[in-house]
């Protein structure tokens, strides 16, 4: 379960930003997580609930997740398409010469603080 290390990395970043800005408490964190990021949201939420209670600045911190749709592009015909629907095969020309454009990201979008 790699979610544990990702949660710790995110909380380290959140905590560093909070300290640098003299924040008393982080109430919520909104993350953007790509559909093909390999993060399992239910595992991530469980680890989050446990981990935020271990730090003074994040006790009770809520997690909000926004999903980034996975989009690929065909290098042969230029068609952009849903990666989850068609995987690595272009729905237009059936080429497998494709590339993932987005959907693998994990970004801290915003923090609500006191």
C-alpha cells in the first residue's frame, strides 16, 4: 500500500507550508488525483484519517479529492480520447502509437486554514 507514503509526503508539504505562513490549523486539503495515478481513493482516505491525527497542525483535517480524467492522444492522427475507455488504442484510427496526456497527477490544489 503506497498510499501511506504518499499521504506522509503530502502532509509534510502541507505542514511546511502551514508553518511558513504561521497557520494555526489546517482545516481541509483539496487534492487533484488522476484516474490512472495508481492511488486507490478508499485506501487513501483511510490512511489520511489516521495520519492527520498524528500532527498538531492537521488534527481533524478533512480531505477533498477532485478527479483528473485520464486523457491520451494518438501520435498518428492527433485524436484525444478517454484513456479509461479505450486504453492504448486510438478509437479513431485504431493505432497503438498513443501517449497519456493527463490523469497520472497528484496535486495539492488548495488548503483551508485558520
